[in-house]
C-alpha cells in the first residue's frame, strides 16, 4: 500500500500546490517540512480528499481516491487536523469511539471488535485511567493524545497528522513523536506536518521538503538535511551536525550579529 501524487495542482485563490509529484513510502514515518505557508497542510488535505485537486491524481493503495466512497476513504485514511474541534461534554472514551464509525453499520452498533480497538487505542496513548473524563478538561498534551487515540481506533493503514506537536511543551512533543514512531514500527504509514527540523530528522524515516507549493527535496533524513538545503529553503545559513545522543541531524543557525542591526539603534 502506498500514497502516490501525480502532477497535483490544488489549493486556494492566493496559494496553490504546483505540479506536485511524489510517493510516500509504504510503512514510513514521513515528515512534511518547510517554511510557513509553503503548502504542507494543503498537501495533507489533498491526500485525504478534504481538498480536491484542480489537476492531477492522488492514488491510495493503487486506487484514485477521488473515485472512492467516503466510507471507503475513511477505512483507508485517518486524519488529525491542525485544530480539532472538541464536541461539548464528550468523554475521552466516546471521542475515541468515533474512530470506529467507518467500520459500523448505519445504527452505529458497537461490536466487540470496536470495544477492543478503543481499549487498545486508549492504552497506547496512556489515557485508560481518564477514559471517563471530559475531553475539554484535559491538558493540551492529553487532548492531543486523545485525538491520536481516535485515529488509532479507526485502524487505517494511513495516518495523516497536521502539526501534531504544535502548542505542546517538550515533554508532550516527544510523547507524541514517540507514539508516531511506535505506529510506524507497527506497520502503519504515518505522514505528519512538522516544523522542527531536528525532530523530523530524529523520528522520521522519510522527509519531504516543500517550498512555495513545490517539493524541493525528499528522501532519508541523513541525505536530505544539509546546510545547502536549509539555506535554499529557509534562507538561513546554518551548521548541520550529528546529535551527540541520537546521531541524527541537528541544525544550528549561524550568528548574524543582530547587535549591529540598524533597527536596534533606536532602542539604545
């Protein structure tokens, strides 16, 4: 099973993806990185059929996703949006149970398989003890894990996450990243929009770098993350070196002498 993008043009009046062609490796944890506004979220929405391409095709598991019924798409692809909406008064367990909807009949009957999937998902995100709590009462990290549990319970081969670590402190960022890695190692294909290059290099098995609606580079992190790429994509002169603990790439911008910047003259 794979995700294939063939000459995709999609987007909005002020921004569009430009003839994007790419393949998301099966069983990978693929990080989409690049400057703000480069098209990462737009690409994720196009893959999940939230946004229809003006041109080109998205193939999921060798099928054109535009030809599939909504239920069939939901059985293949689960999505955690950037700003998920919390229904008022809903408990953690019920939220996670929503992930089973694509597998249920019209009456929403929960089978034993549904119950087991919810229990497993809660266990994976360490929220079993909080399953009766209101989602609105959770901390940011706990809430993010609850929505991730909903995606896990949906039990799809492809999991798409739009900025899953945003607004989280470093502890919860690494909990979410480690959970993503666990899902990938369990056989899922995970695609996540990330901003931190070092985190992407550490946890992802594949990186897609975007700029101005186009794919600038893609491949294994140790091959993609270079000083030249950082300069070309982000406009930052930087050193790239191996983390002393993980051995993965870390980016350190060069000092630019901000103390001499003309805009600071008025402060003194």
